[in-house]
C-alpha cells in the first residue's frame, strides 16, 4: 500500500487530510461519481500510506475481526467484500459476517489497487489550515505549504480522555507504567508475572485484557458501571431509517446530541468478547471490578498502590487507561484559524455543519466523529463513513468543480 512518490503541487483542487478508512471511502465514492477528479485531488498522511494507522492499531491490540458487518467497507460496491471473501468464508465471523482483520486489510489493498490509488498519498503531516482568499493554505511539518480550493478533514482526531486522578499523582513514574490505550502495542511487551490494571469497559479494554493474559499477565478490569455487552457500538437501527429518520427530523441539536450519547451509551464489549472475559475469570487470570473507580494512586518505585472507591487497595505493575476519546472541535489545532475566520456554533464540542458536512462560510468538509450532529451516533464508524460520503460527494462532484488555476489566489 505504499506510495511511489507524489510531488507536492503548488495548487490543489481537493486536499484530503488523513488516509484511513474514511478517506479511502470518500475517494473511491468520488471517483465513481466524478472520474475526472482523479488528477485534481491529493491525500496527505504522515505515513505516506493508506490505512497505516488503522493497521497499526489493529495489530497493536491483536484484534481478530472488525465490529462492523461485511457491507461496511471503502468500496462503492456494497457487496465487494462478500465477493472478495468467497474463497475465504472462514474469515467472516458470526453473527453478521464480521470481516477478519486480515480479510478487511486485503480487501482495502485490493480497492486501492483497483482504483489506482497507490500513488495518491503524500507523506506529509498537515500542521495548519490557513484560510486565504476563499481558499486554504495548508502548511506541513517540513515547512512547505500549498494552496487548496477544497479540503476534507478525515483524520479521526480526538482528545484522549484522561481521568482526573492521573493529574493528582505527586511522584514521577515511568511513562510506560501508566498510559492511555492508544500508546500500547502488545507485540512489544514482556508481561509474564505482572499484574495489570485496565481502566474502562469498552471493547478496547477487552482486547487489551485478552492480549495481556496471553502474555502471562494477571489482569484486573475496573469499570465505573456494569460491563455492557452489545454487538455494535450503537443498535443496528441506527444504520438505517428506523432510528435515523427521527434523528434527522429533530431540529434541536442539543436533543440530537442527547440521542447520540444515549445510543452509544459509553463503552461496551461484544457478546463474544464478554464470553471470552468470563472464561478468563473462571480460569483465574482476570478479575472484573464493576461499579468501581480509582480514588487515588501512588507510585512506589516499582509498582502502583491503588485505592478504589469500594475501599479496597491493590498493587499493580502497570495501569492502562482504556478511557476512550472525546471530540472537541474547539481544541483541534488544525481548525484554530478556520474557527477564527469562520466562527460557527458548537454544541458540546461538536461543530454545527451544513447538510453537506461543510463548515459554514468555506469549502472545508468534515468526516468522522466531528460530524456526529449531522450523521448520528455511528459517525466515526465505517457505516458513518458511507453516510458522510452520501453528503459530501454531491457537493464536490458537481459541474462547478473547476480547476483552481482559473481562480485568483495570492
């Protein structure tokens, strides 16, 4: 999936920031609708590769399969994955043919090849989006810049949620002994004989627990409420009109946000993962502490002394925070100058975009979790990527999409 090297143009009609599943979905849908766009768009990702961060995360947590059904993937043909898997049916997991990680990765490689996208990712990190004369100047980590007429932000950026008690730790401690799940790579860790505390009750917690146990660690899973089991992040009704009709009919965006929060309702594990965790409890490798939180912790030089809300005190070698992320557009550095030039309403961190997921007043489009008020609770999922494409593609693939060279840009 590596790029063969693409030069940075002085001017770009469409810049896509990020090269993950959302960006790949957008590009294939755009090309299907508007083939002439091929020479007019560029994708930016520091890795220079499609799906790099996605692959890294799935490999780091040793995740065997996706949580999304086989109809959700970056190819515009909804049946592409099923056709691709005809000779690999053992890699589709019950109950809804959830694709295995390798199967999905191979499909994406096939999509990239079939749509001739291998050389579309420039290995640069965008550090600034600067509005200028109805366009944008994009600044990169190497000091270069370019002008873009339209920009799609598809990075999935979010703030890590860190519990308050972390900030109250008084002593210095090694960073690898207390870290957020996003910093963990199970492949590189030696955990034999260690005791690991995992804070959080989502699917990532489950993967980390199973992964640590496979490396001969004893795991303590602490959840501030009951362990929830759900097949998907949100009920299947959110993938179609059953729930979305009422969501889109609701004009009060505060109420929409409440619907999103209720639908996702915090972290959950799949029934299959729940069964795996209960098995590890029976085997004596795992303790699940529900309705419990950390009150205080102290670094003793080689391990943690942890005081819990249930009055118990434990010692652990390391603590992993599987406490999720939070989307807050007001703290996203890339959008700081856009915000200053084009102020828009924000509802508890989520921007109020137009019907095309466009930032009001300019040609910046947003995909992923930031688009939740317009997409619904699955905005950050693969199904959300498809819904985002349905809104963004018509706004970009229209006759007014003219080459940037015809515009006056300074």
